[in-house]
C-alpha cells in the first residue's frame, strides 16, 4: 500500500481502438498527463454541438485538489495533517474528498475483516517496500510485533457530520491503494456534470467507463498478464465495461527472495507478514473505482476462498483472482458474473 507508486501495481490496460475524429456526429477529445506519481489518460466522446474546451483545465485542477488532499509526499497535504494530528477523542474536521475516502476506507476495512487496512505503512516500511530507504529483508519477529501495535483502521472513527476521531494518537494513514480510484471517480463526476455521457478515465491503471466509445461499442480494457516478465501491453483478459470501473492489484513484480522463499509487497495487516496464499493478481469490477481499487488489495490478502465468498455476496461486484500453482501454471478463480464481462479475440 505504498503511496502513489509508479505503476508498481498491476496495470489495467486500455485497449487500443480506432477513433473516428469528426466522423458523423461523434468526436473524441483525449487528455493525458501526470498525477499522483503516475499517469492519466482520458477519452471523452462528444457531439457536434458540444464543446470540450474547458475540460482540460477543469480536469487538471480537480486532480490537483485530490492530490493535495491525499498525497503522502506533499508535506502540507490533508493526509499529512491528519497523520500529524495526535489528539485522541477530538474531531479532525475533514474536507469532502478526504471524508468520502476515509468513510469508504472504514467500510472496506469492515467487510474484508481487516484484510484491507489503510494504516499499514509502518509495516510496509519495515519490510523495505515503503518510501523509506530500508534494505529488503525479513524483520525480526519482535520488530513485527511492535509494529503491529501501531496500526489498525479500527482506531479511526468516521462521523457523518464530516469529521474523524483517532482512538489512538499514533495511528497514521496511507491511502495509496484507494486514492487513484477516487481520483478516477472524481474526474468521471466532473465530466458527467459537464453534460457528457460517453467517456473513459484511467489513472495509473485504474479505470472507469461510461456509455459507449465513438463507434457506439462498449469500452474495452485489458488485464495485464500476471507474470514478472510480461510487457505492459501483454493482455491476459479483455473486459467490456458497461458503466463500470475496474481496478487490478498484483504482487508478481514487487517482491524479494531470501533463502529460497519469496516475500511480496502485499502484507497481511493481521499478521504483519507478506501474504503467502499464491494469489498473484486480483481484478475487481464495481460502479465505484475507489471501491474496486481498495477491494482488489483486500482480496489479495483474503485469498480465493474467502475472497470469492465475499464478492459473491455483494451486488454488482465481480472479480477475477489468478493463483500461481507450484508447477508455475496459473489458475483463475472468478465470481459468478465475471466471465460474462470477458471478450474473446483481438482487441
């Protein structure tokens, strides 16, 4: 859950399509840039009487707002102000953006029974996967036990009146595994408020689509092949999104090996150790990209049995979990409706 990594997490790939600019009544505006330590790509389909002239500036401004709220790398960000707020039982009045993300984080922590936890950064740093320069090695059990005392999203209370309360003063948050998804949702809301119905927004591999592309067909995205040597455009599955978001998390690129054992950057908040359940990639589809973003990370920890049990009990949520077998082969575990979303053949 490191803050805004440069595409360390598995990317959800945008599938290349042929866009007919100025063809018929539909045109396409494309915007791209950098945000949250990664890149973004946006396509908006618009009619002959519509204009996208103001969108680029509006998108840039909105992304700056989200980053200013949730970045761990901006000293005066709202996230860092919350982390430095060490008063228990007293309200921390949050902005609308920060409050929405923290409220959703509380819910994800609850439904995953602690498998997703946004307070995990001290453990990530201890294992050498964080922003602090620490050699990657297996920590002493006593160090892990001590670190576990400093984490736990249950030590943060979210109040609908718009404020947060810490139950333990030392608890800090890192929203890297949910903030990009929230950024996608925020831009989608901005575009929709501008009167546009057909668009696709991607930030750092997290994506959400609305309506149809310029050819009147569903937007398609690709899930990257979960292998350490796979190219970023190597597609494992093609998924058609119908007013849905998709986020993918994986652990096959960011790991270290010691004494013949592999340790991934996905750490179980409940044990303090990297997960050892053979899950190497999880893709989640939901109406909210922030929800899909965080849940994909939580499912990496939960594993296929409990993970699919959770997903199949949620409405309009689908997932694909890829497990690495001992012989190097891979096995897919998918929710009841995921296969219906998949497309066959070339993009």
